C-alpha cells in the first residue's frame, strides 16, 4: 500500500474551503472534465457518491465514508481504472491562529494485480495531480470568499437522469452495469435502493413504491417511473434501437407488461439469474 500527503496554507476559513471543495468542484478542479453527484439535501454525508470523469477520459466513483464538516472528509474508491485495486483519501482543513486554514490531503493506493509494477508511477502521477488540484482549490477559495446562494447548482453538473434501482435483483443490476458502461458522457447517476443507509423519504416516496416500479429523477427534479424511466435511460445512453421501438408500443400495453415483469423479477432472476451473473454493483455481489 503506497501513501502520500500534501499540505498547503489557504487564506480562507475551513467552512468556505469545505463548501468550495464539496459543492463547487466543477468551478476549480482541473482534474474533472465532468463531476457528477447527487446529494439528497444540502449536506454531504457518509454514503454520498460522486462520479468524476477526468480530463484524460478515465473515470472514478468515490463514496464518502466519513464527514465531519468543515474539518474532515474521508472518501474511498468504489469503481475506477482497472490499474487500481484500491484508492482512498482524507481531506483535512484545520484552522490556524493567524486566521488561515491548513489544508492536508492524505491518500493511499494499491495497484491491481498485474499492475503492481506501475504502482510507483501511479503514486507520482497522483501526487502531482493532487498538488495541482489543491493549488486550484486554494486559489478559488481565496478569490471567492463569499459563496453565491446558487453556487452549487451552477457549478456541479446535474445528471440528466438519476436511476433508483434494486441492487438485490440480478437482472436489474445487470442492466444497470450495461447502462453504466454505455454512459460515455456521464449523463446518468445510479443509486442502489438496497444500499445501507438509503432513505426513500429523501426522494418523497416509499420503499414499497420503489420496489414495485423502477423510478428515476430527471435533471429538473421530476420523478418518473415505469416504462417512462426505461425509455429515458435508453435515450440517455444513446440506445435508439431500444427506446424507439419501445416508444412505439401502446403505453397501456407497455405499462402492463412492465408491471408484470417488475412484480416477478426476483422469481425470474432465481430461474434465469445464472445468465446474468450475481447482482454485482461496485464490487459487492449478491445472489437473487
């Protein structure tokens, strides 16, 4: 396991730096070509996930595992480049007596089997990228001491569609993996309703409703469900050959067919689940 730490003094408060780091990253982060997040309210907390698509095309999904705002936030990689077996980091923003903040970023990584020879180079690259990012965060925080009331909504890229899927269903998880692989432009975000800590009330619905039908949230905050969600998902990833024929089916017939499948999806998974593999998502696998 390789580790490194970088540190920098920033002429801004921990509160301001925390806000810039977690809510306005698209405004300052030189790494992210696109930063996709979904926060159910105005506070980041353990369990939130962010997908970062870097300037070089690689992407990574990270999850907050500890948040003590504004001074500490710890994250770990859930999915990322195949050369990385694990990656985790902690951002510390400690107030100083002179009114400034000491920012420290600590990271640890392990290269995947078959890429161990690359670990030293990965460490050097990530250390360089982290210094560049921290310098950019410092400049942005110092140059923008007062946040705009709409800063977060302007600077964070809202997904075109956020899919609320049943990760315990092998067929559902298989389809989610296909959509994720085809989502080359980061238009979609995915939330497993079976994940620990998931609260359906944050989305104005119930677990019974989410288990009965597939739901999604559009970029403008509208909740859609059923066949409309499937069509929107296929359209987001460019599967015209799938959503155009489905759009042509009479909606009443399509919805009835979907409702039958949704109510029997676990039984179908038990019977044919071996065709789709275990319900794996972000490295965790479950059988239906």
